[in-house]
């Protein structure tokens, strides 16, 4: 069955599965135990940390293994709430993943949150951000300075790429902390640069690793950071026994992506763009979200004609195509996507949006067949709508 929901989760890659099985068989002991076999597990854990650090470009001691981006983001915002100057504010991109939006709202009162300006395609405007960082004020004379900024690398719903390198540099220049959610970027585009950007969160299951595993990159100045209390694992930054087999699988998956996959981005972009050209020809009523700006090669967000997106999902599922309506973490919530609302989409439009997200194993023919399935589904929905009118 063609799977077009990789932004929700990816299948475990063969190399990650092999690494997990080998580690689970050979290195299952607790790495904090005092005997020799445990010390060997600790050595392997240190090697995995060093390998990941090389991929990201940061010192190994600044990597904290955890359960994923949601844990990392909540721990970070809790840390900021404890340590940022009283009255200072946090600037947040309004199209962030729910784990960022909800953590920001939980740990900071509304008057300490600033929602950044974005353009019609969902890209953060760096000019207004720099002005905020420079003068520390908005329309309120009592507003405190911006002490931290959270802007993701790539959007999980639209695939839109943010200028995270430029934003990280602005934050360094103005002595503000920077957080980047790299969950959707890693494994699809090169990882270089994240190691020195600031606070970076990621999840293994977004790039072929196991669920429930991820990491947080600490900036050079991260004194006192502790995500949960207990033992002294992860240099005291996160208590709890490390899951070495899962960590080994995660690092194997990212290493494979870096060395054998991301170099094929141009070819995959060509397949995606050919799909869109085909779709615009046979289904002219469709609209591409974020059209005209850089987006992930694997992601297409479409405003569909005729019917709400859940009807498209159900009918495509019957045809053997798995697609989604947006973030899996927002499933079950009332109302349209907060991402689309921030981009200015009317609620009626937002309810007609489909998200298609491919993987490295997705073929060019899979894209072609999906376009044909969308056309057939549109004809079905049109016929159904006409039948409903006649019966009325």
C-alpha cells in the first residue's frame, strides 16, 4: 500500500532494525552498572554519542538522549521558565508543531509570549524579528526584552523551510537563546549546522529510527539544565536508564540518511514537482499550500476541491493510499489547523487540506499513481454531490 504519511512517522529502516537487534542481543545491560559487560555498553553508548555529534557538528557532551522532540521541547520551555530573566519574553513562530505551541502556552503567560510575523507562505519574517531582538519592545512600553526564540527548521504540515540558520545567527548577535525543532528536517536534508545553532530537538521515528527515542542538543551555555530528576544519567541532564539499542538504531538511521540518502534530494524534488504539474493539469481546482517558497522534497499540502479532507482520506484509503490531513499530534482537536489559520486560510479552506508526505522508498510511479487516485476520487465525490442534489 503506497504510504504518503511519512511526516507522521516512518517505517523502521533496515539498518536501524539491524542495529537494534544486534545491540539488544549483545549490549542489553544497564550502562550505569559497575561490571565489565555494563562498561562495554557504556563504551558503545559513548561511541553512538560521538557519531551523532559528528553528524550534527557539536561536542558529544552537549547531546542529551531522550524520548523525542516532545519531551525535549517541554523540558526546554520548563528550563526557560525557571532561568530566563523575570519579565523577559519568548518569541514563537505561530506555525510550530503542537509540542512547541502547547509547551510555550503552558510555561509562559500570554503577556510573555510574542507570536512572530510570517508571510502568506508561512515563512517567518526576519526583519521584524531582528527589530524585536534589537529594541526589545512592541507596541507596549512595558514589554520586556526578547530572551528566547523558537522557530522550527521545516514545517510538519506544509513542508515550508524556515531560515533557521539566519534566525540562529540573529539570536547569537542579540544574545537571545534559540530553539529549533529539527524533527522534519533531519533525515531529509543535511544535518550540518544544527550542532552550533542552539537548542535543537529531534525524534528518531521521523527519519527511520524507533519511536520513543530522540535527542536534545544543548547550547554552549546550558548550566543547570535538567529535564527530569532521579539518577545522574546523561551527565545529570536527564535521569533514567538509557535505551542503548534504541539509541544505536537511531544513530544508524541518521548516519545512513546522511551518507546515502540526502544527496538524492534533487531527484526527489523533480518527482514531487512532476506530480504537482500532472495534478494541476488533470485537477485544476487544486491549490498548493506554501507554493512559491522552498519546501521539503517529500511534502505536499493541497487545498482540495468539493469536499472536506476526511472524505478524501477515507476514499483514498480504500484505493490503497495512506495520506493525512495534517499533524498526527493534532488529530482529534476541534477546528482547522493552527498552521493554516496562522497563514490566513479560512476555516472552510483549511478543512479541505490534505497532507501528502513521501519517504525515500517512495517511487516516481507511486507519485503518478497517487495523482490518478486523486482524480478518480474527485470524480467520485463530484458524482456523490450531484446525486445528493438530485435527491434533495
